[in-house]
C-alpha cells in the first residue's frame, strides 16, 4: 500500500472578494475609534501527516501557547474590520507505538477578519489569512526541502465586556483550516494534501483610541 496523505478539498480564500466586502462596508466611521488588543491563549492542531505503511504514525504539533496582537476599526452598523497576527510555539511530535519529538515548531498566523455583532456582548467573524511554519530544525525533517506558507480560512466567536472606560475584555474561540504538504513529503512518495484543522481558545484585552463609535 502506498503512502498517502488524507485528502479533502479545502476552501480557497478569496482575497479580492474579502477586499470588496470590506470596501463596501466602510462608512463615515473613518474617524471612529481604533482599538489595539493583546490576547493570550492556546491552540491545538489536527495531524499534519498520517502514515500507515509499516505502523500507524501521526505527526502533529503539541497544544501550544499562543500570543495575538490585533487592531480593530469599526465599520458601518454592527461590523468591525480587524487585522491580527498570532504566534505559537511547541514541539512537533510523531505518535506511533511511542512518542518522538521531531523538532521545535513556531507558527505565525496573520489574519484579516470581519466581525458582526450578534448582541451587545457577542460577535461572530469570518477570517482569512495564512499560516507560516518555522521549524527549529529543518535537516532530517519533513521541512528539509523548504517550509510551507499556507492560506487559511476560518471562523471566530467572541464574548466581550467593558472593563473600564476605553478597555474591553473578551473570551474568544477561533477555528481555521488549511491544506498541508511539503516538498520533502512529496519526494518521499506522499501524495495529496492533508486538511489541517486548528482551534484556539483565549482571552484578550483591547484599548480604544479616538472617538467612540456608535452603539452596536
């Protein structure tokens, strides 16, 4: 039986559509306040590679702490436009009869999101971005012939509450998916791409600057 990656069709991000939506939603809120947020949480990932030619082996990162910096701007009505970047770091592990550490792995994830307020304290968002894999060691690993930069598509939920004037606290959950393969995996006979699912939970605090926006 040949080696293969589980293959599924992942949605392809439509950057031009997202940009058009963002432009269409921007209103006279141009002078409304902008907020800067700092978040801390954890992110978990599904398998990057599955191989069963000799024994069942699964390769994936351990659950990792994640730091996020986010900038938001209100749009018309109940919408917000946000840009953020997250970084996480953990060990890349191979799981079979035993667990083996492959290398350290840092993931950078820039994202553009549009959030819609469902209530005064709950918001949902669509997310478009990328995930950048940065292994601690490339030689002798699945990253030895290059590291991938993969587009991501995701969703998020956020529950927030005003802490003080100009400062909001929030609980948030984010989900995204992307397709994964590397040049090294293809050279070793792995075909197709794995669809990788990630979920992140965290807390964040946001500081607002400028004129307060209209009530959501």
